[in-house]
C-alpha cells in the first residue's frame, strides 16, 4: 500500500515515483476542494501526486479545510504542488497548464467538486491498462437523484468487450446519445442491477466523461491535449469534451461501472458558456446540448 498510515506520519516520507498525477483546476471553492482532497486521502494505491492549479483570488492554501487536507496528503507521502496560475483565461488554458506541469504516465483530471470513493484510482488504473485505450473515466453521479430512476435514459448502454477501439463522436452522430447515461444517478441505478464484486468494474462506451477522467498522458499529448485554448475566449465550456473526442479518434476511450465519483452538486464556477469548445475545434452546425455533467 503506497498510502502511509497514521503511525508513520511523524517520520520523514520516502519519496515514491508517482504512477498517476491528479490534476485539479480550482477557483474559489474551499469547502468543495476540501471534500475532493479528502476523497484522495482515502485512496490506498496506486502511488500518486497531486497538482492543483489555483486561480482563487486569495489563494486556496490559506483556507483551513484545504490546508488541513493538504497536510494529510503530505503526511501520507503524496507528492503535492499548488500552483498559483493567474490571470484566468478559461478552463481549456487552465487544463493545458496542468497537463504541461505533469510528468507521470497517467494523469487524472479531477474537478474540484468531486468526491472519489476509496479504491477508485486503483480501478481506473486497472481499467486503462487492461483496455489499452487513451482514457477511462468515472462519470460523476448526483446522489440527490437516487430516487429518480430513468430507464429510458439508460437505453444507450453498450458494454465494451476486449480492447477499446478508436471511434469518432460528433453531436449529430447516434453515439452522442450516450450522454444521457451520465444524467442524474443513472450509472448508480445501472450498477445496482449488476453483480459486480467489490473492487471490480465493467467498461462501457461513452460520448465523453465529465469531472473524473484518467488519461494515458502520451495519448492525450499526441492528440493535442488542450492546445486549442488559444482559439477560445475565456468564457467557454466543453473543453473536456473536445479533448476527449480527439483522444477517442486515435486511441479510444471508455467509462467504468460502478462510477464511484460523486458530484457535490455545487453551483458551477463557469458562468459564461457562450462558446462551445467543440464548435471551435470541430466546426459549427450541429445542435447544441448541455455539455459535461448533467443532473437535471
């Protein structure tokens, strides 16, 4: 187990080479980020580092809930960097900065309002290695919707069998309707109907995965990463969709069940969504739909 237990917190940690770097963009979300970091502190393996791109006005390190969890992660032996990254130029640029700051073979883009259940990082890593694709994600679930089951939105479910192959997704393609799988708590309801042993997972086909997505770093870089940020105004959305679609075209991508990633359902910090990144990267002309995490 790479996580140091509390009986060794007082000793000088032995540095471990990270298998995964967790990349977290944040702005003005102390309480939510504290919960996100607490979820990471509950992960045992694999060895991972955490890199935070902080665009908060005062600096997030000074917030008690965040500072406490950062100290816990450091005591556990996790590598940790908090980078002040201003001015704000939009989410694509912030993600581009984080990717450029990373060095590990695998990078987990984790939003600052997502709690990961214990063992999730290990499942994601096992899945991406076995599936041999460019990314594997855990779509965030809104647990306030546990009583709202939507069988019709679960119909696009397609399981992956064997190695995940590249595919092209666009807003006009039938595969785009897979986005409904990630509404509300659909994946939680689907997983409850299956006999998945604790620690196990099943892979399924996705339109994209918002909030918690593990990439093979080389695949993401080879696909251009978030280099399209220079073509976007600061007010935009869908940058994660655009990057994942480019990876899917070359290397494939998938989601896993059960998800194990919980959306805190806090108000978004991306208020200006006038420009859709996929329109800029892939061209306009398709019907727009609400991108990213859908809970309504």
